[in-house]
C-alpha cells in the first residue's frame, strides 16, 4: 500500500510539472506570434 501511495504522489508531481511547462511554452509561442504580426504590420 505504501508503494502505491508513493507512486501516486510521484505521478501527481510529474503531471503538475508538465502542465506548467506546457503553459509556459504556450505563452512563449503567443509572444513570438505577436512579434511576427507586428513585424508584418511594419512591413506594409
């Protein structure tokens, strides 16, 4: 039973870390897209 609890806790920690990584990556892509959009507007 103790091994199951430790395993579940480890999975929860990894899942939380993955969500934060994906969220941060999404924000980076959003900022990069805005920069490209601004450059396209300036080129008009």
